[in-house]
C-alpha cells in the first residue's frame, strides 16, 4: 500500500505520521505500540474484520477511539490513532512516499460483545 510519511513540527517536538493519500472518512491507519500496523476501511466489507469494525463504529454510533479503547482493555494491547497535535498548530517539514504492508485487525479482537 502506498502511503505518505509526513514529518511535522509541533509544540511538543517533531512527529512522524503515516497518512493515507486521498483519505476517506472511513479509512484509518491504526498503530500498535506507536508503530503503524493495521489498516481499516469501514466500507470494504469483503474483509470480515472491516465489516465487524463497521458494525462496532457506524452501527454502534461510537467513535473509532472509543472502540479502540474497548479493544485495548479487553485484549490488553495498545492500539491508537496518531494525533499530530491537540492544539492544531503544526508545520509540515517533510513528506515522502513509502510502501508499507498493513494488516487488517484480527477478528478475535473484534468480538461483537464489546
């Protein structure tokens, strides 16, 4: 998958974030232990884990952050979505295109009983 690796300067220092070019509101890169590991697209229903996330987030009317928090607690893992800055003040220093293979979330983490 072709992604952008962007470097930003913020008040808290320099941050590198992996981002999706032409990102849709239903697409997310999910980090595990502060490293990009998973890709989720709520409308790519051919993959079971994406369909399960669609149900948990869109049908359950929860934010992706709330669902990830529940998954983290239930499975004792550290999933997150990177935030560049909470204040919204940032300056892009560098951007490069990279090729990265991201997995779908494991179905065993996405039990419908969350």
